[in-house]
C-alpha cells in the first residue's frame, strides 16, 4: 500500500464533521486508542476501502494484538479483492479471539466465494464451539451450514443444540429437513412431527413430512394429522397451501386420485393467487436468447470438466444425477444457482475478461476443496435458459438434456410445492404450458447454435432401461464402462423435491401416472396440443 494513502485517509477523516480534530491528530501521532482506530477504520470502509486499508495497516503495526483491527483490515482487503491477505487478517483476528463471530462469518463468506466449502464448515464449527452458546447463535450456525449445503456438519452439532433447546420448533424442523436431505427418513419424520407439535404454522414442516415415506393406509397417523390440518383456518395462507400439497401427495400414494386432484387444485390455486408468475422476463429471454461471444481461454484445457443436466424440472434430472454419481469419478454439486446469478450480474454483452472471471469463479464453486473428481455436475434444470452463457464461460462444458412426456411432467410439477420465485409458473397448467413452450423454443435454439456437446435423454427410456441409457451417457462423457459395484450408490445429500423418489429403486410407475388423473384434470390431455413434442434427436457434439 502506498505510504501516501495514510495521510490521504487522515485528510478524508478530517472532513468528517462527526470526528473531533483531536482524534484525527491522535491517529496521525499514533497515540489513538484502539476504539478510535477501529471507529475511524469503520468510517473509511464506507467511503473508500483503499483508505481504510492504509489506516488499518498502520493500526495493526501499532496495535498488533487487537482482534478488531485485523477483522476490519480483513474486510477492507476483501472489498479490494485481495483474498489471500484478507484471509490471513481474518484468521489473525480469530486466533486472537476464537469467539470473534464477525471475523468468523466474514471469513466464511470469503471462503464460500472461493468454493472452499470444507474450510468454510471448519470455520463455522470452530466458532460454534468457541463462542457463548445461545439459541440465536445455534440458529445462525445451522442456517448458514444448510444454506451452503453442509448438511453432514450440521447433523454433527444438532444433538447438542436439541439438548440445549429441546422445545424449539424451528430447530426441530431444521433437524427434520437435514435428516430428510441425508436420507434418514424415520428420524426426519420424528423431528418434523415434534416440530409441528410445538408450532403448526411452519409451512415447510408440513410439506417435508409427506416426503418422509410412502403412505400405505388411511389409518396412518401422519395422514390423520394432515386431514385435520386441512380443516383448520388459523394456519395462514402459506402453511395452508403446504398442507394441501402434502395431503395431495399422501392421497396419490393411496391411489385416491379424485380427492387428490381436488386437494391439489385448491392448493395450487391458493398459492398462485398470492404468488402470481410474471412471465415477461422469461418470454423476452425466449424471443431474444442471450448468446455472448465465446471466451476461448475462460476454461483451462487441463481442468476437470463441468456437466450440466438441464430440462424441465421433474423430467428425471435427479434420477440421472443419482445413477451417474455411483461412479466416484463424477461429483454432483446439486442444483447450484450460480449460473442464473452470474447471468444477471454480467448482463447481455459481457466482455471477454468478465466471462473469464465468471468462468473461473463458477469452476471454483464446482471443484470446491474436497477430493478431486473428473467431472462435476450442476443439475439445476433451469440452466437451460443460459446455455449460450455457459458456452461462452466454459467452452469445455457438456450438457445432458432430459426430456419427458409433457403430460407426465406437467402433472408432476403441478403436484409439487416449489416455494421459490423461479418456479412461480408451476401452479397452473396454463402457465406450465407457456413455460414449457418457451423452454422447447430455447432448447431448439441451443441445439442449433450452442457450440457445446448436448446429449438428449428420455426419462421413459431411463426408467425402463437404466443400465443401457447410463452406458450411453458414459460414452458421451468419454468414460469407460462403469465398473463400480452396484452397492456403491451415492449417499450424497438430495435437497430437491425428489428427495424420496431418488433414493428408491428405479421403477416405471411414473411413466403413465398422468392417465390416472386425466378424468379429473382434462387440462392434461390439452398439454400435447399446446406444447409440441420435443424433436427426436441424436447426441450432438460441437
């Protein structure tokens, strides 16, 4: 840092009417208190991080054992993009005060930006062990670990949290959701029921409860509970919608299709009324697909490759991911939201430098800091919207396009509750048809123009002949025959609506499921007319 910046920082502080002249002079002379150094550093962080860095480096020289000085300096360095030295400063603050929550959280965010998820989890666990325990700190730690996909670490600390707060509904719900994601269905069921005993207004707990098992009897306690909840008027709109979707799933399990159709119809209508879909941005994207110029050097030739599994949600993406990841050469990162976020940040005409930087950032999120793999999977199905950007950022990426009978896909979408904005189109057959038509237009465009290898895969074939279809996919990925034992099925976290189905044996029950609903949902028969079938094709290489 230039030595001239420290006087410049003092001059800028002198302009601040809230800062006494005497304090600025004490900073200049090096006689300021720790509190004065830190207050001045915080002010400059909001003005110019370069000036903050200059002042805080001087403070660190004079006060080398003050945690807050190193914490604020680490933040200034983060803002300046100096990740390595920022990490060193933040770790220094934590070494001086292991319970420094702000420094630990800042470091955790820095590590997440670099895709270093194991290191992030270690920082959060160390903080949890060292800081004074409270309900708020437990909630924060658990929420952050789950948000970052570190469900295994979250599960490690849950027993101590539940012992300390045995009646907290939110913690019990979190425990149920974590157990469900990890495939511990009985534990998930127990936690979710305990959570609802204490607070029945938790919408996601109702929804998750229905996905802990397949309902086999009208006398099951969970079904009785759902039926009772459906008659209540005090749960609030979101929880009432979740109860409807959960009850609809249970009724489908029991083959009570007419009642399931009515219950799901009411749940969809209720949710759509308060969460309407704004179709304009997506339709504009369909009319003018963004396709930035390709950044030839964005992805190093020696790097492990990225595999994108795309299509309409509920078209078999999770099943394909689960089957592929029996081979340890492939590593899935679940449904990442980074491509959408990068598309929004980059805009329609990013420069080559921006594309290279975005590609490097995204690859860091794929690779992370666990054992290396040959191929990393991002199975966010909605990435089909951005295959032009993917080709520009990651020239070596490959794509698998999952297709499924639109009637089966539409019914599966309509039967699920996706409580996030990107799925607001899935609560009416009319909106599903509009979205699906746009999806097919975009995929036809990418198949014709995207300089990426795209392999097309039908869900029906995957369900009927999984071994031969997976063999074809492995050939597309330039992998040899799968020699992994069949017992090596991945136990990775599954945090999607397919959390139950993807852990069961491959079956064909869902292929013609829509026909059971057709007498009660005539819109299904109309879907084929509204949405043209996907064109048959063969694997395409750039």
